[in-house]
C-alpha cells in the first residue's frame, strides 16, 4: 500500500512539474508576443501597394504603439492609414446621419492629406474606393 501511495505521489509531482514548465513556456511566448513590436517600412509600403488599407491601419497602429522612431516614409504611411480610417468613419457617419461627427472626420482627412507627402495621390483612390466625393 505504501509503495502504491509513493507511486501516485510521484506521478502527481511529475504532473505538477510538467504543468509549471508548460506554464513557463506559455508566459515566455506571451512575453515575446507582447514585447516591442517593430514594423518595417516595407510592410507598410506593401500594404499600400496591395491597396490593403485596412491592414495598413493595423500595421500603422502597431508600429506607432511600439514607440520606435519613424522614418519620413513611415510617417507618410501613417498619414495614409489615418486618412483611410477617417474616410471610413466619415462615410459611416454620413450614412448614419451624424453630420457633426462626419465633419470632424473630414477635418482629420484634410489634416492627414497634408502629411501624406508623396502619397497624397492615394487620397483620391481611397475616396473612390469608399465611394466618397473627392474632397
């Protein structure tokens, strides 16, 4: 009986050790995922090239959250992302009849267009894609 109890105790201890080890690996992988995230400028450019503006918004937000010093091109990509996001909300607010909120987003669109630099031509493409009147 005593040997049987010892055997079960060893199994329980081994399972606890395995649980602790797997928990440690989980938290290490979580730390790696949550640690500073750096987006290369090329990823932003690829999203623009593919006209995947939704992904561009996501990449821009993640890159800005990482608090890395952006290059000039990255800042212009951020402006394109902010323009697209504002234009999307602008259209949604117009459709919902919330003209005051829509005008705020139109102001953001104008501000971001000034910061888009060499990508300012994308404002027209974004408006066409969202079926908005060219601003």
